[in-house]
């Protein structure tokens, strides 16, 4: 993926040529701005800047993250490793704007589930053992 410098991002902050960065990914949102359900101005105001906080504050849907008319230009300089870490947690370009909190949830889901299953299995064996022992005593 192309690395976009902070200076290059800042050069695209004008109306009709608007890039924003969300979680280290730089998107050209020029075509989308007139169609934005939250109004064009709020997105325009984030032009040439990092808009991660504003984007998440609006609680966007998965559909919004996958909006087709935004164009991924590259990774913002300094965010390369962060974006690599999203990839390791299962993110790819096809998912659109990453949802880092959700990515984290998914990765911790597996160990939690494994521990739960293991505890359940130990409990079942212990119960079977106790039942067998109490039957033997009668
Ligand atoms: C990648 C850029 C963006 C895309 C693709 C996008 C897309 C959307 C979509 C599809 C919706 C409709 C509701 C939903 O499906 O979640 C929405 C709503 C909204 N967006 Fe965005 N958005 C973007 C950036 C932003 C930014 C930077 C802000 C704030 C500065 C913002 C603020 C809002 C607000 C406040 C709403 C709620 C509108 C309402 O329900 O009245 N969006 N956006």
C-alpha cells in the first residue's frame, strides 16, 4: 500500500479534493461528500486531517465503513505498523474503514471461549467421577 505523508494529506483539504485519514488509512471522500447522510459539511471540515475520533463518535454502521464511493489512497506515514496489526487481526481492504475495537474483541473471543469450554469439560468429568463413586458406595 502506498504511504501517504502528513504533508500530502494536508494538501487535500479543499472542497472537491478532500482526503481524510481514519485509523491510519487515507481516503479520498470527494465524491461521497454530497451524498453523506450526516451532511457534507461535517466531513468537509475534516478534510486534510485525521478524522478517526469524529468518525467513531458518529457510531457509523458496517455499511458506512464499506461505502463504495470512498477511495483508499494509502496508509498515513507513521501508521504502517498499526495497519499491519489490523491485518493480523483479520482486517483487509475489502472491509473498508477498520473498526479497531471490534477487531480486538474478536481476537480475545477465542481464548475466552477456549477457557470456557475447558472449564466445562473438567466440570463434566468431575461430575461423572462423583456420580460413579456415589453409585459404587450403595
Ligand atoms: C469515510 C468517511 C465517511 C463515510 C463513508 C460515512 C458514511 C455515513 C453513512 C453511510 C451514514 C448513515 C448511517 C450509517 O450507516 O452509519 C453516516 C451518518 C453520519 N455520519 Fe458519516 N461517514 C463518513 C465520515 C464522517 C465524519 C468524518 C463525520 C463527522 C465529522 C461523520 C458524521 C456522521 C453523522 C453525525 C452521521 C449521522 C447522521 C444522522 O443519522 O442524522 N461521518 N455516515
